[in-house]
C-alpha cells in the first residue's frame, strides 16, 4: 500500500537561488548543498534536513 510519508526527495544544489520554495507537502527532503550552510539562499524555514558537502 502506498504511503506518501515514505516519499523522499533529494535536492542537490549550490545553495544559491530562490529565497522561497514550495515544498508541495513533501517533508522528507534532504538538501545537499555544495556551498556553506550560512550562504543557503532560502530565507524561510524549510522542513527538511540540510547537509553541506563543502570541503572548506
């Protein structure tokens, strides 16, 4: 049986872009950012896990 709570989204980004996004009721989201977390362009709180892979 399908359960939307099992859906997972992975967003690969440099962290620069829109200050706001529509999560489309998908809250199992992992934002993988190549930049620093403090430079992440989203100004609003998102319900997700944010991970930086920056080696600096």
